[in-house]
C-alpha cells in the first residue's frame, strides 16, 4: 500500500516536470513570435 503511494507520488512529480517543460517551451515560442512580430 505504502509503496504504491510512493510510486504514484513519483509519477505525479514526473508529470508535473513534463507539464512545466511543455509550458516553458510554449512560453518561449510565444515570446519569439511576439518579438519577431515587432
């Protein structure tokens, strides 16, 4: 039971890290588009 909770927590952390990477990539893309638009 406890081991299952730990692995699930690790999975959530991985998902969060992946989500943050996607978010950062999207923000970079947006900033590049807006700066080139000027």
